[in-house]
C-alpha cells in the first residue's frame, strides 16, 4: 500500500456476515436527478460499495417502491423526525428497509454519502442507522502555500499538486482524487496559491489555469479562492499606486474581480496577507487593514464571494512584544469591516508553535467575523520526520474559554470554537482554514501518519465538538487496521504524540527556538535582521531564569485577555505548566507545581520526551502484523529518525540552558555525551547548501 488512497481505501470487508448484512441494504443507489454533485455522490457510493462489499451496485433514477437500497433525497421538506439541517447538512436514516440520505442541497447529499461510507468503513451497524449532521462553520477550507514554480512554502511532501505549466490543457487525474478526499471531510474551499502571493495569479493566463482546477473541484462542492498580492495593480496593472482609496486602483480591482468571475463563476473569494513580513499592503499608503479589505469587498459586491483578510501581522519594533501585535492592530478596527470580510486569525498569538495559548483576538472582535487559521503542515512540528497528531492541538485552542461573555458566565460558554462558529456573536459568515500538508509525494503528506492531520482538520472544521480520540479512532479504522488492540494502541500513540513532541521541543511554554530553519534546534540564535526573528527574544534565558514576562511587570500582553483568563495565567504559582514560560520569567531554582525546581522539571521534560519516542517505536513495532508492510516500514524508519532528532533537541536545549542555570543534570538522567559545540555544528551542517 503506497498510501495514495488515503482514508478512502474501500478494501473488501473481511467479515462475510457483516458484508452480507450491509449488502442487503445496498442493492441499489437511487438518485432522482443527475446534477454534477449528485453524480459524484452516486459515483462515490458505487466505488465505495464495490470495494467494501465486492459487488457492483447499480445507480438508478427511481426506486419505484423497491426497498433494500440507498436513496439520495434532496428536498426542502423538513426531515421526518423534525430535526433541522442547514444547507449542507444531511440526515441518514433507515425507512422501510431503505437507507435514505436526506439533504437540502446536492452538496449535503455528497457529504451524506461519504458519511454513510464512513459508517461501513468503520464497521458500524446500519440496521437502525440514524445520523443527523450539519457543518458548524460555513467556509471550511485548505490554504495551499503553493508557488508558481511548483515549490511549496513550508511543504514537506514533495512539490505542488498543481502543475501550472501543464494547465489548463492537461488535467492531472490526481486533482479529482484531491477533491474526493476533501469532500469526504466536508471541506468546501481551497486557496490554491501561497499567501506570499505572486501577482501572476491575477493575469488572465493564470486565471484560466485556476479555472481548469475549479472545473474539476466543482462536482465535489469545492470552490477555489486565490491569495492576492497587494501590489498587483502596479505589477500587472501598470498603475503607479496600490492605494486602496485611489479611484484607479479601485477600478482595477473591480475589473479584475469581474474577469475572475467570468472565468470562474463560483469563485470563492480572495485571501490577503498584507503589511506582514515585508508584504505590501494598505498601510504603505497610510490606510488601514479595513480600508484595504473593504475596497476588495466593494469589488466583490456583485458576487457570492468573500474577502479573507489575515491578522498575521507584527512590526519590526525592538521594544514591542510580538505577542501583542495582531490585537493592537486589529481590535481598533472592529466594526469597520464590510460585511463580506472575514478576518482570519492564527490559533495562537505568535506563529503556529507546538503549543501556544489561544490568540487574544478571539473574544475581542465582537463585530467582525473571525476565521480560524490552523497549520496542518508541520512547519514547527518536525516537518515530515516527526509523528505529531494535531487534533489535540486544534482542540486545545477551540475548547479554550475566552470568557468574552463576561463575569459569571458558565465555564465553556464562550469557547474559541463558539466565537469561530458564529454562535456567540452571531457572525453572519464563518470560516476555518488549514494550511495544507499535501504535496506531490505519492502518499500526499510525506509522513504517512500526517494524513491523519488533514483528516482531523477537515472533520473538526465540520464539527468542532468531535473529540481528538474519536477522530483518531475513525481514521485508524479507515486507513490502517480494524484489529481492536492495534486500533487502541495506535490511537493512544497518536493522542500522546503532540505532548511528547512538546516535551522534547518546547516544554513548559518555551517557544520558538529556531532561526531560519524551522526544524533544527537553535535556542542560542541571537543574530537576525529583526530581534523577533531570533530565538533568544522568545525564551529570554539569563542567569536568573527563563521565560517571557508577559504580566504587568513585563510586556503585559496578559491584559489583552479577559480578567478570568488573566487570573488563570498571571500568577506564576498557579499558571498551568504548559503556559508557564509563555507568561513568566521563572527562576531556575523555583519549585514548580510538580515539586521539582524549574531546572529539574525542564530536564525531566526534555529527557522523558526524547525517551518517549522509544515508547512510540515499541508501540508501533507491536502493530506490525496488522498494518500494511510498506506503510509499517516507512513509519518505522521515520520513528528512528525522530528518535535521533529528539535526542538532538534534548541535548541542544539542556546544554544551552545549563550555561545559564549552572545546575547539574538531575538524576537519573545522564549528561549528554556531546558538547554544546557538537550540537551547534549539527545545525551548521543541516544549514549547509
Ligand atoms: C510563518 C511561515 C512563513 C509564512 C508565514 C505566514 O514561516 O513561511 O509566510 O508564517 O503565515 O510561520 O504568512
């Protein structure tokens, strides 16, 4: 198994009795109309049933009262049991010996078809099947950081899936499989190009290429979006300015958007990274993010599309705390955005670190729809050699309580998820985006287990109330094995993997120990064009202790949170350990809540974290008999690599911090055999060209 089929394997169900029982309810697929999306739904059911049951199931237009099959019913009528569905939701129920998949739209039928197949793939009984599900968020999308030249910014699974030089004439069959995989999760949008965008995507030549992709994705309910290079009116439009209030610039965008919709009538919208990390933006003309976003929204007015404006901004100010930047720039603009605008916020205040507190913007933009941006690709999570299941990271943020409803509101009433899904502030439009981890590698994601992160993102974008465990269990059953012991073992391994990574990488709230390469440990790195691009800026290790004081005695970033949140984190004695050094500069010899000194606790984390990779290897070895040999061998190799690199992380950190802490490595841990210079050299070699 080369992993190409992802979780849509549809291998024959081994248990013949189970197969027969499913087959009795799957004698036909009835679809009354043949719209393209319904056609995809029927085709997928047919493919899935053929594989799972080993028999070909006919697609018919009318069941004529026959029972024993599957009917896709798209209707405006209320569901039989009165449960409400939104436009893309579905209900699966058994009625008079027929499985009826009811929805209001063709897309709902497609999602219902995939959900039904998932039921079979996870070997659940369908005798009394009754599932009602509607997506909680409207725009569920992948963001591809793919470039014109076929490279992917922060991609670790080969090159781009999009073959720009072949498009629009040549259509890689893989585009359809990409769409199927996304549709199976309910993902309904894809931004095909990098946020550090090339203006080329605004040329007619490239719009035709994008239109060809859109044509493949359309029957799967997926709309395409484009990232925008702010200065495009200058670079490709020949204008002298990109000032959003300049009439010529406004006209240029209005015409451009019209041209886009001519090529792609169901175009989803524009994603913008502006005045961030050197990208141009409206501030170059003394205009605000709102001026910029609203200008584009005006251009989009005649069409059913949105403007997604990223809040990932921070200025090169040596005195500033980068943590506070997005909040400071965006909260004053609350209420000023056009109603077609969504502000897309990264889950944490810094930048996709292995563990961050939730961004304080969530809970403080009551009048502006805030979309969530997660990073699926493992830029800071060990690229494609470390096995990190990300659902716990996503959930940790989504389930965090912002306390935006104020004092006395029951706990859990104002979680980040409820901000994002619009239920808290009544946002009219809602969005969740994941920076994709897909690439041209045969198995799509490089690390075979990273497929689970794509899967988990999609499932959570649909329904953020699902648990990380339930999603892992589902994915393992669909992708790797049904053997109960192994399912449990792999699920446990997945659930612990992120904490293990954090333990050897950035325990107790240490953050951003990297320089240019976001892979290798460089906590000592102190030279860069900007202070906030050094590592020492973030951990602030000195002879007194380590950590970033963000309380009132420090940068006071904590003041950006509601008082209830501040109370949890502002006292170093009671601040939960995972966030301790995010908010406090803690003395080396200070006792933390485990009873150890800070230094001892840090060492314990680095050592047990790295040792736990051995545990992962052992667990994985145990499942060998029931997992495909090719996939098993691949992951075995990567785990060996991960162990080596975890030791590298451990040694780099403890040897570096020891220079300040001046403490011995606590027993029972053995002092690293190599020196700090040795580990520094490893990084130099890593960075050599
Ligand atoms: C950072 C990445 C950089 C992205 C940036 C962003 O290192 O490549 O362009 O995020 O999100 O984490 O814009």
